[in-house]
């Protein structure tokens, strides 16, 4: 090896490069809106009636869906959203929709705590979350997709961070599916709450700041060697 120092710098530089999520969509619902002006204030979305933003939180009434048709992630991606509702019970649910799968749970539902299920291909019926997600609270929901059809889900209790529900499902046809927020179904008095809706692509390679410095140092060392050899 003619220049072991340069070789060492390049190896260290490569080892410090890592994958980071790149945010492709983010909505924090900072503009309060009535159903009449939702279309103008949130033009990136499509939605049905009974939709508003109150106190910086998206409010969905019964059987409404809030979709992001222009922001469909490809490959590996991550979706996060804070979600809840103002009433408990089993005759409605809040959901994150990915392609043809509804990822559903029931705030305030006691018999099968939370009653989480995945509707659609690869899904499953209600299972216990291990805790009852309180009403009038925004629970943090995260979905990690690996790009092949594997979806890993976590929901953290807004009132107790030690309560974390984890599950997964597989549906290859949900890859590159549109993503939306939904409230369903028969309870006409319930309101679903959603906030901090973020979609990220997970397979973007970005050098760490120290990697950029090492690139410059390696190039400078190489330049010195070339100048010496040419003299």
C-alpha cells in the first residue's frame, strides 16, 4: 500500500456513512380550519365531509378519511402520527390506512384492551394491545415498512410511555400504497384526533458531518502526495 494513511482515512470515512430517513411529507396541522376552508388550507389532501382542524389537531367525524394522494413513498419507508379520539367504545375506530390495509385500534375499549387489528390482505382480527389507550389523548403510532411487504407497527400510550404495543403483518400488495387517516364507523358522536403526520423514506444514504470532513482531509492528503510525486 503506497499510502496507508490515505487508505485508513477512506476506510474510516466509509464506515461513518449511514442511512437516514428523508422526510418526504410532514403535516403538523398548524392552521385551524373549518370544514368550509379545509380544501384551501390543506390542498395536498383529499377528504370527505366532517373534517376540521381545531387547536392544531385534525378532527375527523364519523366515516371520514384524510388522504395524501401526492405523497406515496417507495421502497422502505416510515410513517408516524399521533392519534386518538374523544370517546371510548367498540362501535368505532381510528385508523392509519396504507394501501388496502386499515391499521385499526379503539381508544377507551376495555374488553380486549385497545382491540387492535389489521383489515385487508395479510391482516388479522382484534388482539389485545396490553393496555387500554386512554380517550382524549394522542397516542404515538409508527409504521416501518421494509419495501418488500413487511410492516412493523408500534403504538405508545400518550399517558404512560412504558405502555408500548408492537405487532406486524405482511402484505406485498401494500408496498407503494397511498396513505391516509380515517375514522370509522357507526358512532355518530365521536371525533377522531390526528396530529404530527410524517412520512419518510428510510433508504437514503447521507454522510455524517464527520464523514464530510474526512473526505476533505483525504483529498487534501492525496493532493499533497500528487504534488510531491510530480516535483
